[in-house]
């Protein structure tokens, strides 16, 4: 009986969303206040209002290496508008990066993975066309999931991400990408490095940004992995990468040494332009004294995983792999462990010395950024 109910609901849900007139769609609406969360980031991708339903679609980005992350939604979740309240009807997630979705039960904890991007939905009754602002919160408790979500009005069904007849590729990319991170070139033959946890569950791996081209992607294959030290070696075939300016150093940095990080964190919020953060080596050991890692003061976010850690001379000295959200501490794997992984493969030559030593940081970044790429996991 339960499964029959779910089937009937999904059928009606599809009818409501995909077949009925869409009154309005608001893409990434402005939110005046958002529920604070130490472990994850929830950004509303869009709000769709039809004649029978209000659908809020949001992404849930879990910070790297959070211990046993989970998600749950209370059955007392409500949507308020113009002094009225609407009880939540259903919630769930978009399954396997597609437009197919799966309903979830209320008040139940669901285990999820750290350093992953999930797309969820909440479904409420329809709201009037002229509604300009809504809020979502848990009835009886202080604090909002989102307070004062600013909506636009008007019939925008042709632009709706839920309209299966649209020609835009934006929605397709939104639901096809399960996770994204950062990777970097290590030689001219198409070998790249990232974290093992970035590609751990990958069915397909795509690289964006090779030879400055961010409009097209290249398929990559996993060549070798080191799960213990969170490293992965990838290969993109039929690609030549010329004039890599940085070297990969086997030397261990000292506490206080200047460092910087380049990568592609929180793309849905921050965009696809490469991001720079800098700081110092805070410790020569990582989480709980792990000797394989550095602790660094540079800020990192989900999406930085797999990116390179540079010293002041433009040499790679580590691979960024985690962040302790509560303490705002970041970690990077030391390069000697990358050399150990590379030694298992034949004929992989790498450059050991940087040609950026006498350049300013901004000049170094200009030359380095063309060899650091977005990795997309399907």
C-alpha cells in the first residue's frame, strides 16, 4: 500500500510540475537570511510556482571530511507568505544527476557523503501569483531555513528549468553533475592529479578548462589511486599540455612559510572563475597529528579538493584535500606521497623546478591558472 501511495504521488507530482501552467520561476533568488549550518551550504537553485504546487529546489553541499554527515527534514516544515502558512507536502532528491526524483520520508536521518553536492526539492501547496516574498521554517522552532526569499512574478514557463522542451543546457548540466572539484596538470602528456575522494564514485570524469577552453570538456580515465593518502592520477588522451610553468617539489615546507591555493570552490555560488586564497603553513602535521599532511591557514571550500598548494616560488608542495569546518582549519597532502604514487607508473616525467621564482603573486597566478582545471563527476 505504501508503494502504491508513493507511485500515485509521483504521478500526480509530475502532472503538477511538468503538465500544468507555470505561473512563475525565480532562479537563484535573493535570500535575506539563511539558516546557519557549520557543515553544509544550502543554496536555492530556483522556486517554481504552478497552479497547484510550489516547488523549491536547492543544493546541499557537504564540506569535505565531515564525520558521518546526514540530512533530515522535519514534517513540521512550513512555507509562509502574506501572513499565510502552507504545510510541506513532500521532499526528496534528484536521483543520479537526472530529472528523475526520489521522495524521502520526514523526520528520518539519511546518510550522505562528505564533499558532495546534492540537489533536493521541497513541495508545498501553490501560492498566489502576486506573492513577492516567502519564508521556509520549521513550525514551533526559532530560526528559518530561508527567510524572505525574494520572488519575481510573471509567466516564465518557457525559461523554466523544469520545462522538458527548453533548449538551454543549464538545467541539464545542473542535474548531470554529481560533484565537482579541482585538478592540475603534472606533465605535457595529459596526466592530471586530484583527490581520490573526488573520483571515488565516478561513473564518468570530465575535465573543463584545458588549453583555456571552459566551454568544452574532455573525458579522463583513472590511471592510479592511493586511497589511504587521498590521491588519484588521471589521464586525458589526445591532449598536449605545453610549457607548464610550475615545478613539483619533494621538499617539506616549514611552519610559517608563505603558501597559496588555486581552485574552483562552490561553483554554483561563486562561478567558474579560478579562486585564489593564501596564507602560511600552520603546522607540518595534519588532522590529529597526521604526518602525511600540512595544516594551512588559507581558506578552502568544497570544490577546492584536488587543487594544488603552492609555495611562494610557485612550486607545488601539496594537494588540498580537506577542511575542518568547525575550526576553519584546512589540510593538504604533502607531495612526497604524490611522488610515491607516480613511482608506480612508468615514464611519467615531471618538472621539479618552477620558472616563477622572481615573479609577483599576481604574475605567478596568471601563468599557473591555465594548468588548473575543473573536474566534473557523473
